[in-house]
C-alpha cells in the first residue's frame, strides 16, 4: 500500500520546502574546449594522412 504524502490529510509530510538550484554555465570554457578538441582531431587526421603518404612514397621509391 503506497502512501500519498501530498494529500491534504497528511500535513506532517507536506511542509513548505524552499529549494533554490543555481546552475552556472561558463560558455567561454565550453567553446574553448570544443575548439581545442576540434584542432586535435583535425591534427590527428592530417598527421595520419601525411604519414600514410610518406610511407607510400617511400615504398614506391624502393
């Protein structure tokens, strides 16, 4: 059997509770980390493509 704690009969359970929640979103940090991540991903992709081209050129010269 479940108890409905918000019914008017049960006044002990339903007290006025003030809850204040504050959320701070620092957009500049989010943008900074997204940009750094994007630069790292592009660098990894560019680096692996260059490495593969160097290896294929080296194999072609042999």
